[in-house]
C-alpha cells in the first residue's frame, strides 16, 4: 500500500506528540490557541503560493498545535471544594450497580454551594464525580438529583488509578447516606441520557420475559445493554479472575458484533435502486441506536464511532485499508477528547483492532477449510486468540500479570459472546411470545457455558501469572508486532513461469 493511501499515518505522529507535550508543558489556553491559528495561517499562505513542501511542514506543526491546544483546553481541574460539606445538583450518568450497601455510579455536577447556608449562591460547574448511593434510595440514568455530603478526592497518593480517574475527569468521590438526599427531579429535560435510559429500560424489561436463571439473566443483560445490576458478586468475581471481565462491559467487541449482524441482515438491500446508500445509512443509525440502548458510556461511543468509520469505508470500497480506517477514527476521537489516549479501555480497544487488522487473515488462511460452517467457528477462534495476544503486553504492564486464563478461554467466550449479543439484540427487536422458548434456550445455554468457563478458569492456580513488564518492554514487544505484521502482509511475488495447461 502506498503511503498516499494511508493519509492518517502522517497525522498520528504529530498528533501524539502534541498530546504528550500538553501533559508535560503547561501554558495558558489562549496562548496555545493563538499558536494554532498562526501555524494554520502559515499553512494556508504557503499553499496559496503553491509552495507545497513548506505548506506540508507547517501543516504537521499545525496538527501538533491543534492537539496540544485541545489537550490544554480539555485538561480538567476540580472546582468543587473537597473535604467540605457541600450541596450539589447533578445528573446520574450511568445506571448504578450494587457493591455491598452502596450503589456505585457517576454523576455530572451542574451546580454546587456550601451546605448549611440557605442564602449561599449556587456556583455553576461542569464536573463529573464518583457517587456511592445508599441502597435505601432508587435512582436511574438521566435522573437529576439534589443532595448534600462530603466530597473527597478520588486519590491522594498519585497512584495509576488516580491518574486514570483524572483523565476521565473524575476528581471527587461522594457517599450519599440516608437523610442527605434533598430531591429527585422527574425527567423534565429530553437529553440524550433521558432517551438512552428509556431505550435501556425497555430492553431490560424484555429480557425479564425470558426464562433465564438469575445468573444467566444478569450476564445477558450486562452484555447486551450494559446494565450490570443483576450480576451476582460471585459471578463478577469469576469473570474478573478469569480475565473475561471485559465481556460484561459493552465496548468495541459488542458494538462490532452488532455491526456484523446489521450488515448480514441488510446484505441483499444493495440489489434495489440506491440500496447501497440505504444500507450504509441504516447500518450507522442502528449502531448508534444500539449505543444509546447500551447507555452511551464513553467506551460505547468510541466503539460506535469506529463502526461508523468502518461502514463508511465499506461504502467507499476501501475495506482493504483497515489500518487507515482505524487510525482515522482514532484521530477524530482524540480530537474530540485528547484525554482518551491514556485510557486503558481506549488503548486496549485499538490494540485489539489493529492486531486483528494485521494478523487475522494470515492466521485464518492457515485454518480455513472448504466447509463454511467450520470456517465461521474457526474465524471466531482466531479473533479471540489474536485479540488476546494483541492486548497482552498492555494488560501485563497495567496489572502486573499475564492473563493466562484469558488466553485459554477467550476463543470459547468469543463464540458465546457472539451468540449472546446477536440473539439478545434480535430478542429486543422481536420480543414475540412464540419465539420466547427459542431465545430462552439459546441465550440460557450460551450464558451457562460462558459462566461455567469463567468459573472453571477462576478456580485454576495458573489463572494469572505475575510478570513485571517495564514501559520499554511494552514498546519493544509492539515494535516486534509491527515488524511481524509488515512481514506477514508483505506483497507476494508473482510467479514468472509461463502458464501450462493441464492435460
């Protein structure tokens, strides 16, 4: 592939450099924006003078300046006093899930003031906090609540967890205890969170009609619509220890399965006049409807954007250039929120996707047969293996252990995940009574198999192998991956022998 076919390769390096510089150097936001405007103006001037070489150089510096300015502007600071009793007005962002006596969720704070002073003025803010709500209260996504309490720092030791929460814009944590809730407002504002909550609750109600055990229902609901309130503590622990916890949070895998499903359903639509346009538009709309049904979490939004880019690539006939598609989606998402680049879920998603784009076909060709049904099974196994190996260096670096159990069961749970998400989405769309036994049986068996695999791996002593991997080791491994990807995807030399007809 010629370099011109992958324009985003030219953007990634200055973009990453700009985001790193924004972390290392602190300058006023106005100064960063002024530098961006000046560099962009120079780019335009040299382009109009047809000095394209200089224009290209200034364009690279302008990209650097853009991401530097974006990183500077979006760098979040806590504005709410910590260690003091305050009154807050906030909106619940995620459906709470239970941890002991607490319901854990996150909330966007819009106003705050000191507690105990009814004459104090409300201060407007835009800050996200971790909220632990006593189980005596019932709140759902999209609800606006007023409450009081002590806001404390999420982390005071400078740990990696604290830095991650700061990247996600979460600086404070508050425990909402009995007697401190002031009011719960009805859904008066038609925000995206409101409509997302309605879609999610409709799906949850439809899953309640299926004949599933509590453990099966909790896993199915979590994997399809992102509601983890029904997952038992022991089940959650099994998934965590086995390295399969990522299945319980809707992310790129789940959105990718929906992406495959909708393209299969609409496969024949292009035979109609302008059918290819209707197909691609419908596929993108369905992906975003699914993202809304799954709660519009940041990981879901990122996955929906990636799927939208992939659909556009399918429409334009550039499906072979998967690398450019992924880099393009990454550049766009990081332009919207530069803080995502240090988020483990963002990095793991792209590590898995890029590994699949580089190694899936070379490995699949080795196991492909003439039986289509077997090929479907083999492709799912290869996806699980490649994704596990592609993300392993980052997992070791962050968690200090090699996910041996995850490598073992990933091919199995990848198959069950496809079944659960596909049949789960179909049931939400077609909750017909006469189909209830079929969907109950398929989803129940798949969830039982997946739960059993996670429980078995969690009981093994080799589930996780402690390994310390420094940052330079991670970089070295991925450089090796890149070299291997270039080698296995190298153009094959064509035979120069004349064609000989077989008698």
